[in-house]
C-alpha cells in the first residue's frame, strides 16, 4: 500500500491566498479614509509581508527542528497534540495568507496610487 499524499492541493492554497487577499482589502479599506490611499496600501503591504515572512521562517523551523521537538516532547511525556506535520501545515497557511495579503496590497497600490 502506498502512503496517502497529504500535500495541500491547488484549491486549498488558492483558498488561503484568497483569505489573505480579503484581509488585505479589508485592512486597506479601513485605513483608506484615515490615512489616505498611499499610506493605507503601504501599511497593508507591510502587514502582509510581515505575516508572509513569519510564516516562511517558522515553516522552515518546523521542517528543520520538527523531529527534535517531537523527541523532546516524547522524552518529557508531554500530552499535547503537537506534530511536525501539523506545525508545517499551520505555518504554510500563514505563508499563503501573507502572500495573498501582500499581493492584494500591491495590486491596490497600483490601482489607487499608480506606479
């Protein structure tokens, strides 16, 4: 028997990028009347890029140190449901949401502020 492929499908990735895009629009929309178009889209981009960077960095940590974390948890007798695969999936979600958010902020900046 072969192992089931648990990698996310394009539909799953698209959903999380869409969620990030929606967040980017909402944040820029809330900031627009307060700070103006340029400041709103710049702030929205910065927040999206921050989330993207955090997701990439922590995903890499989960990949690199996941086995060690599992071994420490087993050694200490921890009862949490933490797993390497679960951590990788969670941080991948943050990465895709951040990518959608930052991409939407760039598109909004080009649309409302110009190049």
